[in-house]
């Protein structure tokens, strides 16, 4: 059951990022991130009020708040990246960090010892990132192998999502949903700070606002499913399965948006997929 919950979480994350990625092509990505998290906060509050059971400790709230910091950074910079570059490139780049960071923390600080395949996967992360980030030079571009637009922001987003997954997995089994609500509130605050620092606009209206809020609510459902998955399955398995979400926006971007990948980026995506799969065997 834990595996199914994690896969449903990945599906919700994927749809969330695809919808908000489309909106971010017409509006500032940071503004989209803010309204998405506001929608997610509203749903989290409703779920906590009507479905909450359990008692959270101070530590649970602390982990929830830290997860919110990661969510805020991850969402803000991912949507900024998607407003700059190809969705089929920047989303997988952000995912590699989301998977690798929890593994590295587990090894360095939690005493975990991955199996040999997982170490191979970790070693494959850097070449995967380098390949995926390579853009195709134009006819007048003499710099071969230029970094694809949006990749730097996607790398920052990956660190944020890694913190999100790692911290949320530490929330106690009997904590209920209020730590999730706190994480949403903190993510809004973080995004507001980032948005203000970049001087982006605050308003989003009409259909774009409705789509963003609905997708943000779906993102909160995704994190609730992930939290429940970690309570029924090993954190490593739940994290890696939930981190399969890039498959959704990548496939939709290739099919619906007619995005195209060069050979290096295609090889990088294959390498990234292998890396995630191998890390799952830790």
C-alpha cells in the first residue's frame, strides 16, 4: 500500500508542476509559486480540520516548518526555471537533487550504508546533470555545450525538494496533519521573501489564478500522500517513488508542447533515470 501511495503522490506532483509550468510561461514563475502554495495551504487547513487525528510534538512542527522552507525554495525556483527553459529539461534536473540529497544526508549523518548499486547511482548524478543541462547552440553560437536556460534555478529547486522530502519524512506517525499545514504556511512566507527580493509582481487573476490554486491544492494532496507512504514504507522507497514525478510533465511537454531534446539531453535523461533507479536499491 505504501508503494501505491508514493506513486499517487508522484502523479499529483507531476500534474501540479505541469499545470503551473504552463501558467509560468505567461506569468512570472515566482508569482505562480506564491498563489499555488496559497491554494495548497487552504486545502491543507481543510484536511486538518475535518480529517485530523493524532497529536503532533514540537519536533514534528519543527520538521514540518523545515519541510516548508524546502518546499518554498523548491517551488519558487522550479517555476522560475520553467518560465525560462524547457520543462522537459528543468524538471528532471530538479528531481536528481531531490533524490540524491536525502541519500547523502542518510549516509553522512544518519549512519545509513547504501548498497553498491546505490553508490553507482550517486556517481551517475553529476554526469546526468551535466548532459541534461547542455543546450543546442544556434547557427551563430560558437559556444558548444552552453548551459541550458533555467538549469541553475532548477538545481536550487532540487536542493529545496530534497529538504522537503527529508524533513517531512521525519514527522511522527501520530502527528496528524497540522505539521503539513505549518509547512504550507512556511512555504508561502519563503516564496513571498524570494518574490519580493526579485521585485516580481504579486497579482494573478482569472483562469490562470484558478488553475494555479487548483494545482497548488493538488500539490498539498501529494505531500499528504507522501507522508502517509513514509508511515507504511521505508523512507528510501517512498522518497524515490514520489520523486518519479518528472515523468508526467516531461511526457506531457514532449507530446503537447512539442518540446525537443538534443542528443546530450536525451542521454542525460536516461542517465538520470538510471541514477534514480539505482539509488532506490540502497
